[in-house]
C-alpha cells in the first residue's frame, strides 16, 4: 500500500471511531434530556392537580378530604398539599434549569449535524473523491465544532513519510 492509501485508512479509522463516540454521546444526552423533560412535565402536572382541589373546591374540599383522611384539622389538608406542590415546583425548576444550563438541545443538534457531516466526508474519502490532506483539514474542522464530546480513544496521529522521516499531521 502506498503512503496516501495508508493515511486514508488511518483517517477512515479515526472518523469511524469518532462517529461511534458521537453516536454514544447523542444517545446518552438524548436519554438524559428526555428524563429531565419528563420530570418537568410530570411534576408540573402533579403540582396543578395538588393545587386544583383547594383552589376550586375551597373549604368544602378541605373539609371533605380531612374527613376522609381522619385528620383533626382541615388546615392540614391544604398545608400538606401546598408543601407537596412547593417541593415538586422546586424539582421542576431544577430539572428545567439543568436542561437549559447543559444546553442539551443545542448540543444534540450540533452533535447530530457533525455526525452526518463526518459520514459524508467518510464516504468521500472511501471513494477517493477528496485529497487526503483536504479530508484531514475538513475532519479537524468538524471535530473542532464539538469540543464538548470527549474523544473515545486517542488513535495515533496520522503520519506521512517523506524522505525517510515521519511527519505528524494532527
């Protein structure tokens, strides 16, 4: 195999490894984002239900609930409901802000776009439609756009041999 073919193979392996890492990242972040979103939605709905009874039924609701639960004072009903609503509201605020502070939606979009672009570049390299040096530059530009995705492994740098010496191109 000639030097360019060796470099192409190394680049292809690196792109495939990187795409595997990006796919894992997308899968994990998507699951975490879905959990945070679901927690926010469910807790918000429960807060609404907890506050609806006293808000709509007034003292008739609290009196009836305290009778059913055998409570000595109907204020325990609304106080308990308000406490639960407060705790769940805090959970909603934390989950929502975690989703936003980790920029889940933007990171998912960027990672997925980078993965698609890497797939296209990989195809061009496989079919020899781009010079290796240009492909390396494009690869570096693409992965520079997703610095928040850790490299899954550190493959050896792509090497080109020239006149008996090895030059590193990272």
